[in-house]
C-alpha cells in the first residue's frame, strides 16, 4: 500500500470520543463565572466593608448596604449557575451587567460634574481618590462587559 493511498477510510483512534458541542465551551463558561464572581466579590466588599464607614443618612445607608450586598450575592449565584450550565445564568449575568454598568456610568457622570463621591469619603488626597474611584468604575464596567459576553458564548445557541 502506498503512503498516499486515500482509497481506504481513515479511522479515528479508539480513545477519541465525540463530545456534545457544549462541552467544548466549558472554558468560556468558567472564565465568565470567574469574572462575574470577581465582580461580585468587589461589590460585596464595597457593600459590607466600605459603605458602613461612610457618614450618610441612616436610612439611605441601610438601603445602600442592603442593595449592594444583595447585588453581590446575585453575582455569586450567577457564577454558580454558569459553572453548572444552568439555562437562566446567562440572562441573570446580562441583567447584573446592565445594572452594574448603569450604576458605574452614573458614578462616572457625577464624578465628572464636580460631585466627587470618592474624594469626600476617602482619606487620600482629593485628586488621587477621584482618579482611583474613576479607575475602579471603569474596571468594573470592563468586568461586567467581559462577563456578559462570555456568559453567552459558553452556551449553545437556541
């Protein structure tokens, strides 16, 4: 038999198994879960550790802490759903990303109009606190965008 003989069908090795298409996308779901979980832990840290140290009205502070902790827990739930390949997890991830991007965009807007929420609540010099706050908001927008993108890429299209 010649080396270039194509008359015989080529057989696959016995160790090759055809996997369902969604199993080839585990890395994107895992990456999305990591990014969404990271964003959730940042939100939980802000809600549980940073917000209680700020001097605001008691009722407003209670609502901010409650909403931010619930938002952080929702991120952890979405990350767990992405890992388990639940059908609802990409939708929850996109809702969380939309809410988070909206809140971060509002934070960017008020910091650009002169109402600096970071300088008033930080022990750092005003310009440095503002720069770090804006950097955090931009980083979070990036996390939510990447998390939402890879949450949908990791699932089989309907």
